[in-house]
């Protein structure tokens, strides 16, 4: 019941923000700009974004190799697409990460290593996003001329960092262990402790860590360029530099689990940020929603993977109900 209430609240937040934003824009103008999209460009955009997902899987494979396991890129990519599809229907990306951990554990036979690999793949990506966001904050402040965006970023980054420490910090686990034992969750303590050992080993594997972070930086440079190409197709005047400054900040803010996968929060934030560089609210919403919808279309192959993996779907449902 509690889980359903949280999901309902996040959906309400997303719908509420979208309703507020759409009530203040010209829907006809949004439709006009969407019509600038051509099928050849959509096909190119999907291929380009698939390349970004391939890079993410290469990063994931690098992490797995550092733990002494090997999984092919094709298998990881199938799992990634399935995770993307699952994440459409679940708030945030947690559901997709659960499925990805499950599929890799079936291959390597070690659930703790599988969970740690997904965590590390996410963590190296977050490290790159945080680095680019911090570098872009001075320019963002210069463009916007207000402290609110910096304050919002710091709050969101602090919350996300705190959640990461809950998994990665041995001291915090020792402090929380008596409380978890009282809640009859001692098994979780042992599992997290093993995951922390794997995380420490990966940090010592400097070459793998450097490669994973380098791939993450490449991805975070490629995604704003993808958005730039999309903006050009939609006849929206915005530079790659502006997208490079604002996109990492937007990603950090939308990672905060207050909405349904960041939907609504991203649109409202883009209207605010890009409005400072001469982009209309209609254009910002068009760009944001088109970017999101293309991501959903790209995840459709994941539905086939899930259909063929009925056992994995059942496992995911069981985990979600706990």
C-alpha cells in the first residue's frame, strides 16, 4: 500500500507540473515544431542514441571484467534495452537496474557481483555528470544571473551522494547494522558487505576505473550533441555549449525521486533554464518531450527481450512487491 501511495504521489507530481506548464504555452506552436521531424532523422537519431547505449554497455562490461567476469556486449545491450523499457513504467531507473542485475547474475552466477557491477556502472556515469555539472555551474550562473539553480543543484547532489554512501560506506553499514538486525534484515547486511568488498576492489583496479570514467565522459559529451542535432531538426536556436552546460545540471536534478522518472520536472526545468538563452517555453517543452519520446521508442526492443524472458519479469514483479 505504501509503495503504491509513493508511486501515485510521484505520478501526481509529474502530471501536476506538466499540466501547469502546458496551460501556459501555445500547443499549436508545439505541434508545428514537432512536424519538422522527418522519418530519416528519427531513424538517424535512434541509431545515434543506440550508439550511446552501446557505450554504456562497454562501460558495464569494463566493470564486470575488473571483477573477473565476462559478458558479451550483445547480451548486456539486450539487458540494457529491457531495463530501459521497464523504467518507463516504474519511477526512476530502479526497476530497470533490478532487471539488469538479475540478467547478469543468471550469466555469472553471483548476484552480489551483478548488483555491484550495475551500481558501479551507474556510479561512474554519475561521477562524469557531476564533474561536468560542476564545471558548468559558473557559466550557468553567468547566463542565469541567479543563485537558485546552484542551490537546487547542491541540494539534489547532496541527496544523491547521501544515498550512494548508504551502499558504499562500510562505516555507515556498521552503524546501521543493529537497526537492520532488529528489523530482521541481517541478510541484507551480509550482502551489502560483500558488495562493498567488490566496490573497493574495483576502485583499486585503476585502469578499469579510468576507462569506465573516460567512457562516461564521452557519453555525457555525446548526449548533449544528440540533443543539439535534435534541436536543429526542430528549428530551435540553441548552441551545443548551452546544452553542454545545462544538461548535466538537469540530469542531476531529475534524478531526485520526486516524480515519475523525471517527467514534468525536466520539462519545467528546461523551460526555466533555456528561457534564459532566448528559447521559448514551447520550444523547450518540444525539445524535452521529443527527446523523452525517442528514448521510449528506442526502448521498445526491450519489450521483446522481456517477453522472451518470462522468468525474469516474474522475478522483477516479486522484487517490486517486497
